[in-house]
């Protein structure tokens, strides 16, 4: 996922979505390699007394034929910055098309013979302080003599010169922040003290209260999960998680009595909502919650207490410290914001994220499903929203799909680009069921 941030929202929007499939652009994307090599470099953000940046493209032709002053155009995505046409040093024009979409076109006099290179320098407004500001997703579109598009070639041999100097990293000459190079990072780390491993807690976020003993018990598949009324889903999920760690099935039994070789799950109404008490002792393991959600968070803390090695390779015997953990949330809204509109993430990725969120006891997934750059849910009555809006590829009219963005490239192919894809109706139902089982509310945003 490329753009993720913590976020809060109070409104809930319910949406139902349909299915998706890859689209063919109608133009074959060429797999040719070693044809064109391009390098981009930011020279400075202090190009003039009033600021602005200076940068260049270097194009190296490794093809057997020359690049002339027609028959090709170079496209890319870039953090929107106005290019000053009058400053371009080279026989090309650089055009802003829309959003973060740019194009370079040759003009009369351009000719790049085989094994030759040309440097095209230009000035632009604003600063560019990191590689993600630079041109991304470069590709060349070739045309025949009649101006008809013949093929698209992604520029695989593309590199961005590193940002290392103050005039590359700072926005202005007044910036005095140090450049975070290896020497600076080494100096900062001199102030770090290593914490004694025995003082580290496996449970994150840190519980409100924990009493940890040196005595251990051994958890095996002989333990069964016992549960009281209305906790079958939590019991099944815990048993499934333990099977992954122990490598063997764990039985679940509907009974509310504690005892040795038992993991008892029960609700205690006197506890606050979402709070829990986890007790681990030779007499058994008991998890009590103020409600089903609190009980579930107690099971996550139990899993966190297990040895890390079990998450790498299942082990039939797992040592657990005798302990009592009491906890409850400090905040009612514990959210995560995932933007799948700008950069799509598969259903499988979302399910994995939900599992990680549950482990850290987050309870809201804010799913940003639509933006200028894509529509990720299909509405049965409005199929064009995803038939066109669910895909990005080379286009100048958005008739078949949307234009590239964030370096998504020339082809509307969900398997090879974060620019294309959406959730089917059944995918979305699965996401909701998966989230509900982990006491996470999915908040879909239609922007």
C-alpha cells in the first residue's frame, strides 16, 4: 500500500459493490528491453533568487534506429510543478496535461542517433525535495506516419539521481535542518540505550496493568477453548489462530467452567465495554471481557504473549509466562486510513491489514474508495464507475479508462500496477465479514 495514514471520521457510509476484471487497452504494450535509458536529476531548488527548481532528463538511445522529431512522445507522472517552457534547453516541449500527468514531445531539429544521448534541462516553479516528487512511471508512445498510435513501451531503464545536497533537499536557503545522511543518523543513535530484553512487553499497546511472573506454563493442543453463550465466533477464531502456532487442531467446547488445560472465554458485564482481564496460571487460562469486543482483545493479548518463534514455525509446545493482564482502551476511535483510490491494494492485502489491526486492537478501518484517480467499488446501476473509473492507462480523453497517476504506467493491468482494480461485490462482503469477526468497523468513504 503506498499511501497510509491515521485518520478519524464520524460518519458511516454503507455501500454494496460488484465485480471487476482486467481491461485490454486495444494497443499492445511492448516488452522490448534496452531500447531507451533515461536518467532524471534535480540540480537545485534555488534556481533563481525567487526560488524554483532546475532539473534535467538525460535520454540515451540504445536502439538500432534514431529517434527523430516525430513519431514518439514520452509520458510520466510527477508531483504537479509548472515547467517554464522558455527555459527548456533542448529540442522538445514539456506539457502538463492534467493532474500529475505530463508529456514530452520532440520538435523540429530533434534527432538522437543510436548510442547517443541528449540532456534536456528545464526550470520549474516550486521545490522538489525527495524522490517521490520526481517523474515516475515513464513510458513512450510510438506513432506511425499518419499519427496513429502503434505501441507503448514502459521505460524500464529509468533512474533518479539521489537527493544528497542541501539545495536538493531543502525548500529554501533559509532551511537549516540537518540532512539525514548515514553520519547524522549514526550520531543520533549514540543517544539510544538498549532496553533489557526482560523488561520488554510483548503486548502492544502497553496494557493498563500487567503482573508478570517468572513461572511458565506449557500450552499445547491438549488445551481446549471453552466459551460461554454468544462467544462462539471468538472461540473459533482463537482456536484457528492457535492451530497456526501449534500446528494441530484445538478443540472448542461450549461450557463456562474454568480448569486446567482450558482457555475459558466469558463476558463479565461489570467490566467496562472493550476492557478485559487475562489470567494465565497452572490452573488454566481465563479471559474475561466487558463485552465480546473486550473478550476478543484479551485473546489478542494471549497470542502476543506467545513466543515469536511460533509465528515463524509452528511448535507443539509453547511456553507462557504466568501473568495477569488488565486493560481497556484509552480511546474509543482507534483508526487506520487506507487510500485504495489513488493506489489500489488487493482484497488479500486488506485482509492481512485487518489481521494486523486486530492484533494491535484497532477498531476502525477508514477505506478511501474514490478519488479523482479511481473509483474502487462497482454500483450495479452505474457500471461505468468501475468499467472506466476502476482502471488507469494511457489515454488523453478518459473514454476507455482514466489517465495514469502516481506512476501507474501505460496499461490498465491490475496484475502489474497499483493504478487499476476494484473490489467485487463478494470481495467486499468478505472484507466486511473478516473485519466484523475481528471487531473492526469498515467505514467506506465516497469522496
